[in-house]
């Protein structure tokens, strides 16, 4: 057989036998496997209620059958507005099994923003928790496409009057007959996850069956999930499908422990009661938990793996968390890349011998790509790779399996984000000689003071090391002489005292002169549901104040 004939035979075989050896990648298959392998194993916990994998699957099928009976078709959008509970989890699977697309809603958005997302996504139905019923009543008359309203009961909001079809009633009227996973194209939409809208209207990131499947597998690897794992939902399920742990936990038949409010004593109790082995969250979640545990002289009864992300954690946050029994590992990503895309992969043995402080500094790095994602680069303005010297700054760009398909109904913004054939993160970073990435700032948050560029993250990390600092945000404040000056907004642990001069003096001992804050403000720092400081809001406030000062000066 000639080389030409052999190549032709290979190409023909690829097509001829594809039905036998090529399955569309979809995370919906994960549920079918756990239902088969672990039918009577505890699958989902919420409050004092438990469901086995068989019971959970039956409820998922009821959701799917119910929507099909209402005329929901392939790729129709169904919004989900709820905190972490069993119904939210069931709905994410049930909508997918019906062939439709979930639109998980950030429950911290204003009602007007929720209305925008519902209209922009073209959602035909919404499943929402009763605590949001009053907001639904207000926006319902103006909604363009959303006509089906299904309400989940809220255990702590009994006084709110019901509005839509009651979720349990919706399930009771639908059959629980098992369903096959729908015949999907793996590049079909599975979910549209909207950004938090910190710099404009929320953008809908289209997550496909394939991308979600592969990111979930990457999450299993990095979280070291097994059928004996117990996952505590301290991360909102709406956020990039819960960093895809909505799917990853199910894949291995582990246990979902749902938590609808981030309360330290509840987290501590559930970790003990349900033998929790892993939890995820933003730095603020770990800071809150650590503060509670240390004040009460507590330690976890066993080591708990903690994946931290959403915002770059300071080494101090990591050290404090590890002091109470958490094994911290940082992941980095964005909604545009299905959540986590890189991880600070740990070098067991070699790095374990280091001091706690040195380990914490290493764990504060954003690391290397997930095993299931393509290489990540840090580039200059001309898309050239920067040197691996730990000093030269560039922008993190990504491509491959984990990148979203597009911004839903926004081609112009997609083209801008994908310029040069890579997704542009907007995060400034350096690469260390070992290839590990470290974020220095959002590019738009770099402070330009007297021609010098200052990383707000670097200054925040230094201030965070001081005793009694609860939270800190650093921004550039407009200044006529310097262009911008470094300003720190600081939150102090209750009942403790720290002065602005003490903070400035501490910075003098640890930072170059031009990086030292010239102004300190003591105030509570508000963050998004994903743990990010809304620095654009803080800077806008400073710009408006500067304009007012200029206006008064002219008078």
C-alpha cells in the first residue's frame, strides 16, 4: 500500500467509525455515571436534608420533564437566581438535560441589572429563590421574553409572599422517568455566565459543553477529588458554574454540601459534621473564616484543602489560613475562561521543606496552566513574550479549551477581547524563571505617580502583613503635581487600633519611596460577590472629589 493510499484509508476510518469512537464531550454524562455507580450514596446535603445520587437524579429528571412539558426547546435559555441550595444544583442539571441553556444570575446584582440580563439573554423562564420574589414582582411587567416564573422556597424568608409556580409543586407534577443525555454538539452552549459588570453592563460569556467538561476534569485533578471527597459550597454556584465544581464533584460521586450564607460558625460546624475535605472561595471568605477560628482558638479536626481565587491573595492571608488547618492552593482565571485556568502547582517534597512564610509567598503565585487548558502567555503590547525574569511586566493572554465561545450577542466586544487570536485578560503580570506567573495588577489599576508605575497589589500585600489589618484596597488618587498619588483604603479588625502614620511608617520599611501611600482612609471595603474590589468605583469617587475641589478653587 502506497503512502497516499494509507493516508486516504486513515481519513476514511476517521469518518466511517466516528459514531462508535467519538462521543460529544458533555458534563451531563457525569450525573449518569454517579447515578449508576453510587445510587444509594449520599450526594447532596442542604440544611438537615440529604439526597442520594438516585434521589438527586430523579429530581433532575423531573426538572427536565417539567420544562419539556412547558414547551422549552433546545438552546432555549432558563435563568437561575438563587443562593447555594439543592434546587440550584438540580436546576443546573435539569435545564441541561432538557437540552436548554442555564443563565446563572449573580444574586448581588440590582433588580434593574437582573432585568437587563434576562432580556439580553432572551431567557424564557426563571427559577428564583423566594427572597427575590419582591424584586421579580417589580421587574416582571417589563420583561420581554421571560414568561415562566418558578419559585424556590427560602428557609429564612417565610414572610415573603410567594409569587410564581412553587418549585416543589413543579417537580411533583413532572415524571421522574430516567432520561438519556440529549444529543448535543459539544460546542453547543451549556451556560451563559454573565460578568459582574464592574466596568459597564454585564457581558454574557458562553460556556460550551466541551469547555465545561474539560475545565471540570481539570478541577478534579487540582482539587484531588475522589468518591470520598466532601465539597462545601462556600463559592457561589452562579460564578462560572461554581468554577465548574457543579460538575466536577458529581463526576467522581463526591458529596455536595450546600451552604446558602457565608457564616463562619456554620462553615466550621459543617466541616466537622460532613467531614468536608475541600472548599473554594475568594480571599475574603478565608480571611473571615480564619479570623473567627483564631479568635475562638479553633483548629479543624482534619486538613481541609482550600482553593483560593477571585482576587490575588496576600501571603499573609495564606499563612493565616494554613495556621488553622487549611491546605491552601491558588487558582486564577476569569468568567471568560470557565473560571480557573491556572494553578500554583505545588512541588511536594521540595517546597514542603521551606518555612511557612516562604511557602505562603510561593502559594501567592498564580502559577501554571491547568492540565486541560492550553499554554498561557504573558506578552507586551506587540504580542511578544516577555522575559522570564520576574520583573518585566506584560498582559496575560490565553487560548484553548477553557476559553469561552464568545460574548453572547456582542461580536464587537468578542473581537476586541480575542484580538491577535488570543483572549486578553487585562491582568498585568510577570513570569518567574521557573515559568510561574504572578499578577502585579489589573492593567487599568496600575498607578502612575510621577512617571513611575506602582502595582496596587504589591502595596496591598505589604499593608496586609501588618497586625490587625482586616482588608485593604490601594488606588491611584488624582494629583495635580504627580498625576496620581498612592492612596490606601484600610479596614481594621474590630476593637483594635491602627493609625495612618503607623501604616505609612510600615510601608517606608518595606517599599520604595514612590510606592508609599501618601494618604490613608479608614473605611469598610466593599467587594463583588467574586471577591474583587470595585476599584473603578473608588477611583471614580476620587475623580469626582477632585473636580469639586477644582470647581471650588475657581470660585
